[in-house]
């Protein structure tokens, strides 16, 4: 049996330290995931558009219900690495993509070559807002590995169009959602971007009941 551990951590003198780091990482991931879920819940309430499900964009969904294969990629068990939170009402569609780590895209390497990812202190954690109020919804063009918008340095707006239909996108550093005030400011920034494109479907409510 071959156990592949990163950076020589299969050496016994490092093994206990590695396991302690793993335990710390799981506890930190819980806190991060909880924060993200609370943030998405807040965003949905502020724009009065209900949450309509989520989609893993980096891997397959975590195996469940007795299914799956132990040869599956380990990323399949870490769905929030790159994840779409989708909000929808009638023809109004908004997705917020969580890009937890831009390291793979910054280094332009294969998703399994994690030792070649950009260093964590140089990579970024981002949220990508995607809006559409028509039938055009082509997410592959947003999540394609070659999309330059997925690199950590990219924090701008962009559009993806087909004929006369478009998806309107704005990229944020997650630091812009660190508290209620900064989150409200970021949401207003996104709404203003939509308004400049003559889109008035989304409004922010002042108080959440």
C-alpha cells in the first residue's frame, strides 16, 4: 500500500506534527465554511432573492448515499474550494462563486500539482458575482481554467455575451466582505455596476427582518 503525503510528511518524525496540522485545518475549515454560509444567507436576504442550490465547480460533488469510488480525486471531498451559490426568482438569476484559493490559476498548473500552486500568501480568496435576467447562462466560460479572470490579481468587471444576451460579472477580494458594513458597500458597488448597464432588477433592502 502506498500512502502519498505532501513534502516528505510520510517520515515518522513529521507524522504527528502533520496530524496536528490536519486537525487544526479541519477546525479552521469549519469556521471558514460557516462564515461563507452565513455570508450567502445574508446576501440572499439583502437582495430578496432565495437561494436555489449550489454547484461544485472544481470537482465532482462529494460522494454520498453509499456511492463514490475511493479512487476519486481528493478534491471531490473539498467542494468549497471553488463553488457556486445560486440565487433565483422568476427570470432573475444571480450566482456568487467562491474561489477559495487562486493558487492553481496563478501558477497555471494542473489541479493535482498542488506543490506547484502559487504560495498561499501570494494567492487570493475571491467572490465572483454573476448576474443574468435572460435565457443566456454559460458558466463554462467563467469557470474555464484558462480564464484570466480567475487569477488572483484580477479584481474587475467583465461580461460574457452571446448575440444580444450577456452575463454581467464583478470580481471581489473576499476582504471586501469582512463585516456588515463592507459587505453592504460591496453589494451596493455591484448594484451600481448593474445600473450602469441599465439593469434594475435587484434592489438592496435596508433592514433584514
